[in-house]
């Protein structure tokens, strides 16, 4: 199997996994009316650690991963500009 085919398959699988995670987080946020993203409400509960962890994971999926993908895209675009 060539490297480009393997890279394409890995990218496709990564996109599928990220899409499923994003859909799950958006459903969680929608059904909780945004309360799952509120750190102060999570910290004030009786058992704050699991709620804070869930909130943190939601924020990571919503913000950090799209930023990481955008940076990767810009790096690849810059390499193409240098190559041509």
C-alpha cells in the first residue's frame, strides 16, 4: 500500500471520528441548553470533578481541534506556496 493511500485513509477515518465527536458534543450542549459548557455551574455541584471533565472535553472538541486543523491546513498551504 502506498503512503498516499494510507494517509488518505487515515485522514478520512480521522474526519469521521471528529465528526462523530462533534455531533455528540453538539447534541449534549443542545439537550443541556448549554449548561454542560459552564465551568462555574459544574464546579458548584455536589460532585464537580466529572462535570468539570465533561465540560473540558466539550470545550476541547469545540475549540481546540478546529484550531489545530486550521493550523495544519495553513502549514500545508504554506509548503505548497514555497514549492511552486
